[in-house]
C-alpha cells in the first residue's frame, strides 16, 4: 500500500474534481496558454487553493500544512523583501539594462582559466539574448558509459564555486579524485559578466507572475520565460555539451539556489526524465502565491495515476539555511512516500540564505557522483502525513 496515493474508491472523486477545475478554468497547463496570461493574484490563489484541496484527498495532513503562503521562512526559501544581499534581491545603486531592470548583485563573475574550461554564448531567449555557458570538460579519462554532468543554474556564480569545490574535495578525499576529474560542469550563466544577473534569472526561472507578487522584490522584473528556458536546457544545451564529450544519460544532475532552487523543483515536477539527480537550496516555494505547490500536487497525483512509482528512480537533495520552524513542515516532506524518489535533506543551521551557496554547490558535486554530504539525512514522512 502507498499511503500517499489515492485509493481506488477515490478515483471517481478525483475525476469529478479534475473535470470541475478544468471547466472552471482553474487548471490551465502552461503549455496550453497562448499569448501573455492576464491572471491576477486572486485567481492564482483561487486556483492554488482548488488544487491543494484536490491534493488533500491523497495527502491528508501534508496539504493543510502548506496552504498558508505567509509568513515565510527559510523552509520555503528566502523571504520577499526590498533590501538585503541574497541572490534574489536587487541591490541599491545598481545599473540598468535595456529591459529596464537592475542587474542585481553588481559583483563581477570569477573567470576560471584552464585548458579544459570553455565559455561560449548559446541559444537565444525570448528577447534575443543568449545564455553564456561555462563548461568544464573531463580532466581525466571518461568512463566507458560516458561522463556524469552537473548543470548549475546562476552559472556565473556557481560554476567557479563548483570548480573550486572539486579541487578541495580532491585534497580532502583523494580516493574520489578520478571521479571528480571525470565530472563535467555546465554553468548556465549570462553574458553580463556579473555573478548574479537578476532580470535574466527572474525571466528564466519563473512562469508569468501577477504584478502583485512581482512587487514583492522591490523592482519591476519581467517573468514568464520558464518554459523556453526548460526547453533550452533539455534540448539545445544538452546536445551542445554532448557534442563536446560523451555523456552518461543516467548520471545528469541539476542544481539551483533560491529562485533557481524553485526551477530545479519545477524541472523535477514537469520533466523528471531530463535529470537523475536534483539539488535545490532554499527553493522559493513562496513565489507567485505558492504556485510551486500546485505543481507538486499535480506531480504527486500524476505519479499515483501512473502506478505510484517513478521509474527510473530519481534522487533529490534539498538544503535550507537557518533554523527550521517546527510549526511549518518543509513542503518536500509530501514527496517522501513516492516510490522511486529518494530524498535527502541538509539543514545549514548556521548559514544565511546567501552564505549557504558555497556549501550547497560542494554538496551538489558529491551528490552528482552518487555520494552524500556527511550531514545529509534521508527525508522521512512525519506520522501526520501517513
């Protein structure tokens, strides 16, 4: 018996509620949307409530623990605010780009110089801007099954962190040196040359977001490029990397932090076949009225409808900064009973939302090799969710 999935007696209820939501316009898959949506904050919250109500048929206490959007804690990623120095917060005294938004943390990206490192523009966003790809090819022999690869969102910042993490790990764990040297790093960055390009990352990591929620960041930010970005990663980028080195299709990993962590969870929910390992640090479950929870509920329902098991299996590592709130369970607990999805969690209790990034990336390198961070714990469902 799979406690998280619906029993046969509930399938007629599921069908009834699903049909009702479709007729009411409450469940509109992104791929079916034509043109720019005009969804308001009210309709987003209404749709989310309906989907969470449906999910409660199978998730019992888990869904009810997630229905409140505020207050927000590190369990759901960084809180929205107008100041601060997290990856998602536009700084004061920033420069502007042609799109009208501040470029965010105005620190230049570190450049890694090595014979096996390449940096090149690729693809084109909806506004005609390419992505800047930072690629570290294997520094040693490639396994006969192909190389494992770690794809890093916010690549201008995370690619150098991953490169240095590999060097540290080779010193600390020399027995892993050959595996570390065979790991391909793929940083998905931007040509701005900045560590964090705020307008581009919001465009890439989000679906169309109602103005009421965009205002929470203290700047006017364009959203809605997530589908194109997801397609770019899964097709054009994967093909480009595969042309440069043979890849092991069963050892591909995706890492994101904050809004990037939200996108990594979105990729798991929408196209789990693209990657085998997912690493999400402080994923922003709160964004857009908590719409990521809708996707999670739909993902769980879909797995249950297909037999209740993910096949082939997937691995998920989530990490959160600060002290967890005992009154607000982490949303990913709801995933713990899905067969075929192995979940680990690490709480970086002494870290802030920004300072957790380096340790997260180092843990992601190990996770991409099938290893576990020393303090990661396997996610278990609380008694209330069974």
